[in-house]
């Protein structure tokens, strides 16, 4: 018995030789980048106003997915009222532009800051409770923002919403047609992707993963749980706040129907279908959402709710990690430093590729 | 009348009582743990050993009595504040993070000491890189120390064999740079050779200046490493003293015979 | 506000509250056993209400004129069908995810909820449907309070169902098995209880209670809408938490409390803020006293 397990242990040790994994599938990787580039530039070669409009929606939903991914995918908190922050971004822009003469550039950061403030206000009492209670509380919060949008007429224009601000511009170039918004929305998606990816691979990201996996163990590792949950909430809210402003400009109106529970549900579906934690995954989720919502719905009418909930159910049951699962891997540059410890040299450790 | 801190033991548990509903799991437990000692805590299944750990480490907050670290009460502090105060622990049913790799576990344990703020993290500034490189070097040293030097640092922690998972939990706890390390059955499910390795590791931990509170069913481990032993039965301390005394104590023998010990 | 108005508001609140209590019963029983918020409960409540309209109208067509038997038959059929639906929900959305991390069954039950209300929306074309009015609309005067006979019947029917459920859980053998499973699933299984079947049964009973609530609601207000499940579900969840989730008599207490609170809210505040107020109450309760008024039955294990 003893011999057997000693032999097993030797085998395990031999198998687990420490290496920096070589960069895999380079061809596939470049193929992927090329495909993404072609897809992202599609509105330019497809032309017209329909495609740029759709692609802008995809970019906005990609951003929504990326923001909510921080909350659900990184920190494991189910947020059913996320679109409230999108609403805040939109209404802040509309108010700033209509009544205070602000431009989109000035209003966007204000909207983002107010979204973060709102997320802290709602997060503070809610993040202490169990995960399932949190879901319900965020649902309630989303509901409050929705009804506030309907009823605080002086701030939100009520059912009719707010509209009629003057055309926004960048460097003297006005945002007149959908193709003008597209680079802006896409740019936001790219920034959101880079920043959230960077966070994921840092101390904050590790803390979030720990909390998601096991709160008791995270506490034992010395991670301040409530504070980091609050960070996840606040970081997530930034992106919805920014995207909400662009959405308002694009639509030329902000009104309550865009921020219903249904929308928040779709945002959750985007993250879970795409792949919790995965940057590419949730962007793909956003793209799929727009494709289904735009194209399927023109043929099937009200079936979109049925289609989405069935899809979400199927993914949770059959592929819980989502379409593009996130595989945690420490970055190669870090592993290289792990191996370069001068105290040890490289004895006993193989180190392919430089 | 606060005492001279050097006169205080590192850990002082006095009158600790924990009840779950009507069940009193720990009742009036008091013991001192001076710095530098390895204190064993043994007792039959359900005696309340893990519950004592949970109270000390802040997993359970509603207890009566006092837990003091160098004279300062830990009452009302949460788990993370207790880690900050210098107490780390492992879990009886291994609790590793399912989505983290081996090295990330140690980095998670270093959380409080890695100096990077949100902006550094978001932009991967040079300060971020330097902080991560320093952290990784330290993580390497800790992994070497617990005997995980031959393990792929980029592997998922849950893919490790059981014995190595226990070592990784110890590495995560050590990464918080504790004064006191509490180990909950580190040798559970190990064979003789592995338990001897584990005993050696526990002694090495003490050599590094870390005080150890050890819960263990494996008597070979307990008797070979502990300076003193506390015996719990039905939530109460029945004996405490050096291993030789505890080994011979009729109450201890009765407790184990009466309740079917696992060794 | 005069005393008379005050009493009237309390009476109105108790009537709605009894309906919320019935839905809350579904949340609480399921939560007690599987430690999961079954979001689908709000959807089952809505489906039950719509099935109710359907069978009610059908019976009218076949000339069944006596209101009480018509309501009873409708109740029985709709509760059975919704119970069967809840059985399917458990099979599809809960059972395969029994050992998955908490997020998975939460999301799947959320998806189930959305699927149910979307299907209702598609089938009915998102139009509100009207319940045939069953009883003479002549109001009853009980001292200073005016209530329709329908609301009185609804109140007592809801209370009856809840007390019945309570007695079922407390007295019958199956009820005992349910309580054992709620207290400790592994131990119950070791004692020879078929816990899988108990879980199914709990979902079914919860769904049936939801359907009953839906029908009583429809009969009381005369119309049902495709978004009633969302609001009703949330309010009832608040009720379940208030009463101490997992606590069967608590569901009734919570339901009545929430009913009276929202009735007051609608008197003192402009009507359109009604829902927002209920949501705010919900958040406050969960934040301040997540264990509810009566305390939680189920202890969390570390
Ligand atoms: N969270 C809890 N809720 C209810 N009872 C608990 C809880 N944790 C522990 N207990 C009970 O407290 C008693 C002591 O348990 P504890 O886990 O501390 O024992 P132990 O000495 O660690 O046993 P073992 O050697 O089996 O690990 C047991 O009766 C157990 O059932
Ligand atoms: Mg134990």
C-alpha cells in the first residue's frame, strides 16, 4: 500500500514538470483576430444606415455584457437590475444636454460617476445578504429606477421620455448618421474589454474569483469580501453608465421602456450564454443578443422572450460555462518570473521557449 | 490594567462557548497558546474542535467567552480582520478555489500585502508589474517551502492529488504571513509516509517562527510534533498537558474507546 | 385619515395580503427544502390565473351558471395543471443542477420564470383578460367597512388553503417527511425517506398554491395581465421573507403584513408610486431583517 502510493506520487511529480506553456494555436489566434476585425468593420463595407445602426447596438450590448460580466462573471453576484445604470447614464446625459448645455463628452463621465454612486448606494445595504437575496434586491432596485423614470416627470419626461437636444459632435464632425456613432460605441467596447481583462488578471480579479468560488475560504485568505463585492458592483456600473449615454444620443430619446426588467434579464442572458468571466464570450453574447432580437423578432414577433429564456435554459443545463468558457491561466510573463528565481536556478525545471 | 504584551500568551481562549440552536458544541473552553509552541487539539468526532477553529477565525461570530490575540480581543472582527491580525487557518474539508490555479492561491493569500491599486490593476502599470513579480517570487518561495516545488504553477488547484491540495491550503495560509497557523486535520487520509512528511512540514512551519494550533486524528503526527495537547470531548476540555501525560490519561483513553476513534 | 378609512384600508390590505400569502407559501416551502428561490413561482401564479380564466369561461359556455361550483371546479383543474407544470419545472430546471453552484439553479429558475410569462404573453397576445364576475356586486357592510362578497370569499378561501397546507405539513406522514427533508436532507435520506420525491411534491404543492392565488386574484380584480407574475412574484417573495423564509405559517403573516403595508402606501402616496414603494419595502426588509419577523426556520450550516 505504501509502496504503491509512493510510486504514484513519483509519477505525479514526474508528470507535473514545471514549464512555461508555449503559446498555443498561433494560427488560430490570428485567424480569430482577423475574423473579429472583418466583422467589426462590416458596417463600413455593408454601408447604408441599417447595418451601422445594428452594429452600434451590438457594440452597446457587448459593453453591457462586459460590465455585467464583472459583477456576475468575475465576482459571482447575480444582478437582475443592471439596466438601471444604463438608464442613469442615459438620463444624466439627456438632462445635462437639454438643461445645462453639456456636450456628450462632458455628460458621459458625469453619467458614469453617478452610476457608480448609485451602485454604491444600492450595493452598500444589499451586498451583505446571501446571493439569492441579492438577486431579488437588485430586481427591486431595477424596478424602483424604472418607476422613477416613469414618474419623476420633471427629471425624466415620464412616459414620453426626454429628447430634442442639439446634435452632438466630435472635433467638429457631427453625429448625424448611425455610422458616426459606431466607432464611438465600438471604441467603448474595446476599452471595456481591455480594462476588464486587465482587472481580471490582477489582485482585484483574483479577489473576485475567490469570492465567487468560496466566500469562507476567501475570508480565510484575508480578502475583504464586502468591499470587493462593492468594487465589482461599482466597476460594473461604470460601463453601463457610459453606454447608456451613447445609446441616448443614438436613439435621440431616452424613455423608460428601454430599462425594464426584461432588458436586465437579457443582459444576464448575454453574460451567461456568452460565458461567465470570458471577455470574448460576453461580447459574442451581446452580438448574438442583437442578432436574435433584431432579425428573429422581425419574423417571429413576440417570440423573442420565449426564444431567449429557452436559450438561456439550454445553456445553463447543457453548457453551464457558456459558449466561450473562460479558462483561468496565469500570464506567461509571470510564470517566467516564477521560474527565473535566482536562488534556485533552473535545475530540475525545463524551460522551453524564451 | 492592561498587561505587558510580552507577558500575554500569543493566543488566549477563555470560557469559549458556542451553541447551535439547542446543541452546545463547545462549552467553556479555555487554553493559552504561547508564541512558538505547537499545541495539539484532539478529541473524538463531533467533540467541537472545528467549532473552536471557526470561532477563533471569525467564521462563527456568535460565541460567548473571549478569544484574545496578544491581549486584544477578537470579538466582533470578521474573518479578514482576523487574518490581518495574524491568524491563518486551513479547513478540514479542503476549501480551494475551483477557478484558480495553484500559484493564484498563494497570490490570493498575499492579497493584503500586494501593493497595487485599482488604477494599476486596470492599466497594468509598471508598478502593477513590479508588484506582481515580487508577489510571484514570494509565492515561489512559499510553494517550495511546503513541498510543491515540482507542481505546475499554472495547473488548476483542484486537479492536484489530495495530499498536495492540503499542502496548497497550507501555502495559502502561510502567504498571509500569520503569527498563528491553525491546521484542521492536515494529515487526514494520508498514509504513513505522507503523514511523516506532514509532521516535518508542521515542524518547519514552527522553525519559521509561526506558532501552530493543530487539530489531528493521526496520533503519530500529534504525538511526534506537539509540545502540549488539549483534549476535547463533548465540547469540553477534559485534559491538557504534554503528550506523555495525555497519552496515559484514563479519561482520554475512555473518551476514545467510548466513542470509536478513527485511528 | 379617519378611523373608518383606516379600517377600510386594513381590510383591503388583508384581502390582497391573503393572496400574496398563498404565493409566498410556494416560495417558502420550496426554499425550506432545497434552499433555492424558485423564481418560477411568480410565473406559475400567472399561468394559474390564465388557466383560471380559460376554464371559467369554458364553463360559462357549457352553461354552468352557479358561481361557487364553477369557481371550485376551476380551482381544482387549474391547480392540478399548474402543479403538473411545477413538476416539470423541477425536473427540467432544478433537478439536473442539484449539485451545481448556487448561481446555476438561480439562473435556470429565472429563465423558467421568463419562459412562463413569455409563453403567456405570446398565447394571449399580451392583452389583459377579464374574469367573468361571479357574485352579486352588492357590497357588504361590516360595521364601518365596505367589502364585496367576492373579496370576503377570497380572503377566507386563501386562509383556508393556507391553514390546510399548514395542517398537512404538520400532521400527515408525508408532511413529516417534508419537514425532515427540510431539516436535514442527508439524514432524511438515510432514514429511508425518498427525498427526491419529496422535493418534487413540494414544487407541485407550491405551484398549486400559486395557481390558487392567481385565480383568487383574478376573481377579485376581474382582470389578469401578462405582467402580473413579475409584480405578484416579487411582492409575495417579500412576504415570504418577512414571515421568515422556510416558515410555513410565516407566509400567511408575511402576506397579510405586506398586503396592509402596500394598501397604506397606496393611500398616502400617489398611486403611480405604488410599485416603487413595494420594491423599496422589499429592499429594506431584506437589508435590515433578512431573517424575517418570525425568524427563519432553516439554519445555515457553515
Ligand atoms: N454550523 C453548524 N450548525 C449546527 N451544528 C453544528 C455546526 N457545526 C458543527 N455543529 C455541531 O457541533 C458539534 C461539534 O462539531 P465539530 O465539527 O466542531 O466537531 P469536530 O471535533 O471538529 O469533529 P470531527 O473530528 O468530526 O471533525 C457537532 O455535533 C456538530 O454536528
Ligand atoms: Mg472537525
